[in-house]
C-alpha cells in the first residue's frame, strides 16, 4: 500500500495540503497582528476616532455640501464612509516597512512557512479593523441623524462595496510601503493616496465644481463607491447626469477589482524578491 497518492489524486492531495498550509500560516500572521493591537490599543483607538472627528467637523462646523439636493447629513455620511476606507493605510504601511527594516522578514524566511502569508495576515487584520471602523462610523452617523432607507440587504451591499474599496486601497498601500522601504519614507509616499480621497464627491457634488474638475471627480474610484453607496442607502447624491454617475454601481466594482488585479500581484512579486 502506497502512502503517497499518484496521478490526479496525488496532485489533488498535494494541492489541498499546500492550500491548508497557506491558510494556517496566514492565520498565524493575522493573530500576530491582533496581538500587536492588544499591546498597542491607542493606535487602534486613534484610527477609529479620527474619521469620527472629521464627520462631526464637516457636519456641524463646515456646513452643507455644495450642490446637494436634500439633507446634507444623509449626503455626507455615505461619503465619509467611503473616505474612511482610505484612512489608516499609513499604519499598515509602517507595519510592513518596520518588518522589513528590523529583520522580521528574514526571521520568517528562515521558517517553514508559505511565502506571502505575512502580507495576507496583515491584510486580514487590516480588513477586520476596517469592519470595526465602519461599525463605529455607521453608529455615529445614526446618532447625528443619518438613516438608510432601502432595507438591510441594500445596506449590506453598500458595506460590501466599501470593504471592496478598502481591500483595493490596502494593496496599493502595501505596494507603496515596499517601494518606500523605510518607515521614515512612509509619510512622504502615503501622501500619494490622499488626492484619491479629497478629489472626490465625498463633500460636494461634481455639478458644483468647475467642468474639468467635476469630470475628474466623477471618474475617481472613491466617487464611484460613494455614489453607489448613497444609492444603496437611499440617500441624496446630487443631480448626476453623466455616464459615470449613472453607472456608479458598476464602476464601484470594476475600479477596485482592476486595482486589486494590478497591485496585488505587484506587491506579492516584490515581497518575493525581497525575501530571496
């Protein structure tokens, strides 16, 4: 009796074993990140509080969004939920660069673990933090008067689009972190992410902007997600007669998937080269 499978059955067994090890190693790296949270809770709290402060500031101090036909709070909150998906990337980028510069990656490389599980573990932990951030922001939005109007299924669809955008932004951040290479370079590199957030329809409608700027804003991936989320929540979203505005739901899926398709393999490939 042979203990090793042959042919298709043997290939299937080896493949299943490899996947199992990949999942186990990735979960180990995820638990490592969660342990860091327990030891440094202030960083997590700051990450949750910062978008709340922005929401309260723009809702109560800055005033109504330009070009909004309807309640400003119901326009602002979905946009802020989308913008929140760009917040906190610097902490992920710092974690990656610190692992690189402190020799942590070299120690992991000497262990029998699947290549790339460090990045996967980091991304899973980040997504868990993003779920917590969305929960806090939705709670605060509800407290200041925001409501969704199209049922639980539509609301869950909106949350799914938000997390899809976060996953795309996360892999952009990981790739930029490995390009930066050093923690002190992260602050300079992560500035590249912010124009995506603020050149969007989070705070004002494209119709209220100069024509050329409004066109740029309408095709921003974050604008697509913000518009699609407003539609799913049943919140006002401005006039919006362009193709991008009318197909925001499609773009809210296509943009993140395209970004993931580009930056995920780039990040994994660069990590593999660094680990040699």
